[in-house]
């Protein structure tokens, strides 16, 4: 039988055990450090490859992001606060699986679905490449503009590709596509309450562009196709491609030529040499609001002679005090009709003929959110009504004109008719 003192280790044994443990621990730490270093080097190399700088980068336009972060997540965070990253043509091919899934196309090119190596989904807009300046100008404007603009209601630009053959923009992917598909019947319906939220969110995005950016950004092409919806149907304004910076101190950008989409474009955009301000976006947003209220396109052409123009219908109903009835015929449930009436009034304010008479987008946001009284909107669309009136009364100054003097002065700022105005039977108010 052995005593307890026999089984207890001697001082030397304890010291040896401690040294052994320390040696093992040291080896483990060394291995860990080596592995971590290797992994870091691999990731950093991968990231450098992802954002490899093509030789022909135009340095004066956009800088390539310098990487200091060893993970893709960090890389994306960097993207969130820095300028867009430049990708190569080969990388875009890989991200889009050789452009296999088309999401849609618009005036400037085709949009494809893709994803980054870490699984983050993207939309790649490949711009039609022509030798014309316009395409390059649009590309540069968009990269420069979106690259400096972050807001929850604006689509994020992750990066771009620009070389001799390809110009492309890499955006965050918006799960539910564009609003027009829901308003005009291609996809399922969105509840009216959600549409109200979409309208308010869109207004906030535009208000940010107009009033909160360091330099005011005019969108020029606000329309339902440029309002994209994420997985929760939260709206984000897309395509600042036509936007140009203008100095906050300046009140307008002039001599820009025609921009935007007919049916949404403010009338002043059709005029030559008329000063264009950010209020052209307010007009387009008003047109978008009408389409939300009616859940239909504003213009429905039934025959070459007749077409049904919803905004005029809304004004006439408002004038007769029949907005509530109108919202009912639009299929809006009773619980939502008050908000729909309010939205119609906001729309009527937004589409005032004179840009100065239209409210700023921050006011539009407040009106849509409720809680602020809306003054009765003045009569819009004088330039359209004038035609009918002239048909009835050959001289505009004839007595019995339905225009009040103040209304007439509102329409005097139109100076010229353009071919597009003639084509769409838009006539100038006579002053
Ligand atoms: N970031 C995105 N996420 C998901 N789908 C997108 C994205 N960007 C565009 N799309 C889809 O691609 C379609 C085409 O977009 P595109 O901007 O090219 O055309 P548009 O908006 O109809 O016209 P415009 O050229 O005047 O902007 C959109 O309607 C939308 O369905
Ligand atoms: Mg678009």
C-alpha cells in the first residue's frame, strides 16, 4: 500500500508539466497566427482581384477604392461610405453568369441580375455604348452622382465598369422590381396603405436629393418605373442618370435640352431656353401620385381622336367637390379614401403650371404624412385647357372667359411651342 505522499508530484515534475504546457500553447498560438496571416493574405488578394484597376481608368472621374479591410463584409461596408468600386468586364461576366438573367431594359440599356462572390445580389445595367457623347455623359453623371449619395429611399450604386467596349453600373438588387409593374397590372396588387407608404418614401428620397445633398441633385426622370421596391416593398428611387449637379446657390440649370419621359415631364422641359429648376421633379412626382390614386396610367388612348387623361379628371372632380366619389370609383376602400383625397390634392399642387407655385418636396412629405393642413390647390393645366377654351371662344380676351386674372397670369410664362407639344396637342395659353 502506497502513501498519499508517493502519488503527489514532485516540484520538478510540476515545473516540467508547466513548461510542456507552455510549449504546447506556444505552438498552438504560432500555428493560429500563421493560419490567420495566410487567410488574410488570400482574402486581401481576392479583394484586390475583385477591384483590379483597368489600365485605362479616367482618373479625373472616379477613384478606385483602396482596400484596407480583410473581409468581403468590410469591403461592402467600405463601399457604403466611399466612392463606387470599379470592376472589370471579366468580373461583370462572372457576377452575372455571363449575363444570363435579364431583368428589363430602358432607354439607356439592359439590366441583368447577378451576385457578388459573397452572395450579395446585384443588378447590372449595361449601357448601350455609342460614340455619342450622351451615353458617356449619362454614365459619368450617374456614377459621380450616386457615388456620393446615400439615403434609405435611394438605390445604392455599388460600382461600375468602364472600358473601351463596356459601360455598366452595378446596383443593389431590388427584390420586387419597379412600381409600374404593380400599378399597371403586370404583377399582383399592393394594398393601398402600402402604396401610401411607397409614395411618402419616394417623396423623402427626392426631398433628400433636392434639399439635403451637399449639392442639389435634380433627377429629371421621376416615374413609377424608376421607383424600385425592396423585399419589404420599401421604395427606393433609381436612375439618377440624367441628373446633373447644380450649385445650391444657383436657382436653375439652363440650356440642357429635353430630358425625362413624356407624360411625366414638366411642361417647361419641352420649352427651349426656359430655366429648368428642381421643381420639374415635383411635377413628375405629382404625375406619379395621380397614377397611384388611379392605379392606372394617366393617359389611356382609346382612339386617335380621343384619349382619357386622368389628371384632368381629378381636377374636375376636385372642383366639383366630388373627390370622395372619385376615390370610390378608383376602387379605394372607405378606410383609405381620406388619405387618397389628400394625395389627390397634393398631386394637384405638384403639377401646377408655374414651377414656383409647386411645393418643395419637404412640404410634399409633410402633406403626405398627414397632420398638416393642405390649402386648396389652384387650377393646373392651363396650357391644356387653353386649347378647349380657344375652340369655344376664338379670342382669348373675350368676355366670359373662365380664367380669372390671377389664373391667367399663372400661364403667361410659356413662351414657345415645340414640335413635341404640337404632337401631343399641347397648346400654349394665350397671354
Ligand atoms: N436595381 C434593380 N433591382 C432590380 N430590378 C431592377 C433594378 N434596376 C432596374 N431593374 C429592372 O429593370 C427594368 C429596366 O430598368 P431601366 O432603368 O433600364 O428602365 P426604365 O426605368 O424603364 O427606363 P429609364 O431608362 O427611363 O430609367 C426596371 O423596370 C426594373 O424592373
Ligand atoms: Mg430606370
